[in-house]
C-alpha cells in the first residue's frame, strides 16, 4: 500500500496517445501494487493495450464501458450518458473499496467540461479520494479545475511527427527514430508502454537504461512476466548536476553504449529503447556523433526510442518523432520524495 497517494494528470493537445500510464502500470505491478483501470474511450490500439495489460494479472483489473469516440462525435447528446454514469459509480465504488492502490481513468479528460461529464463531478471525485490511493487521469484537454487540484500534471507536446513511420504497435514495416524529452514526468513510462505494446504483438524488444543502476525497480521485476521484452539497467545511479565520480559514470555509459551497438546489429530486436541516453549525452558521458552514426546505420525496420531531458538538437533533427513531456506540476517541488511503485 502507498504511504501517500497523489493525483496525476497526463494531458495534451495532440492526436498521439500518451502511454505513460501504461508503463506506470508495469512499474506498479512490479512492486506488487494493485491497479484498477477504467478505459472511457476507445482508440485504434485498444486490443493491443488490453493484451499488454493482461500480462500484469492479477495486479491489474481493466474495465471498459464501451463509449463512443470523442473525436467522432462532438455533441454531448451522442454519448451514452447511462453508461457514463454507471462507469463513474463503479469508479467511486472501487476508489473506496480499499482493494486497489492506483485507480486510472483512461481518456476521462476528454469527456469533462465541454463533454458529457460536468467538471464538478471530477473535482468532487478528486476531493473525496482516499489519502493512500493514487488517482491517474489521462486524455487531452484536461479541465482547469482538474489541473488546479492535481499534484502532478504533464502535458505531452508533439514537436515532430511522421505519420508513415510512427505506429504504436509496431505493425508498420518501416522503423522510426523517436525522441522523448522534456522536464515533465512520464518519459520512461511512455517508452515502457510502447515496448509493452510491441511485446504484446510478439515483436522482440529491449530497454537499455543508461543512468539507472541495477536495482529491483518495478519495471525490472514486472518485465519478467512479458515474453519478447528485456531490460538492462547499466548506469551508476541518478546524477544531479555535474557527475561527481565522473570516471565510473563514463565507464558505465561506455559499457551501456557497447551493449546498445551489439543489440542494434544483432538483428534480434525490432524496438530498442535507449532510456536516459539524452541525459548521458547532455552530461558529456557520450558524444552525440556516436549516436548519430548508429542511427544512420540502424536496420530500416528497427524502431529506436531515445529518452531523457535535454535531448541533443542534432539528434532531434534526425528523428521521425519528437515528443516533449512538459512539466506543469511536479510533486518533487512540494518536497514529496520518490515512491516505490510510482517513481521506481
């Protein structure tokens, strides 16, 4: 059980789906937290998502009220208000049942305010949240009242997008280079979510972590449940400011880079996540020319995702997609420390 439960909001104004909450499910399940997901809206990859989340049983329960897509129907009257009301009643029941540590309301932001759910309904839900329950709300255009009450708010901003090469489930034949950067929360968990989607579709995938040291993080534990998905934590721990013990961090980055090159040219994987590599480059632990050379020579059908704040502009220029996770609110600014199952 969490000692302190917060309200997280993942929002934006983009057509892309933010998969940060999917990766968070994996991390939380790895630390044996219990997660309830109410999926309010459909999307093109819903079968892949359901398949990916099914690997996290029994830690996760997923329910969907089968509502119409908000992008297809603009008038509130087109929504099934009865199903929405029943779904909200179910959410309240779950929140106060003491059976779950995390409740996720997937896509709900798009139904609030100008949609069929009054903003006050969600505000009241937040106010009555049990103290040790984590509440996660996702979807575009989060209401002002929701943002005001939340402890954490990340806005996903899309700076670059090539529709022909980007596909969340990996079924497209051409690979892509994707940058996930910014100072907001959700970069690693978004990329984990992408890898979960690929793995659920039987596409061999790998996550290499350049800064995190080998520890029993939630994602490291839970990934063992997934076929087609591997993770290696090869860093020496988080770095705040210039590396104090630069030699050990440089050596760790060198070893992680050697592993990355080996994986890329092994032809074993179709997705490789180079997690926190932007941090390593920004701190001078790796030179951007090494990364540029690798990206130019990668197999055509391979997807490579590079995460971490302060992405290199030259590498961004090579990418098919650049996503910024923009910090609107962060609990660290309130002195709230990292929590097991949520941040690690």
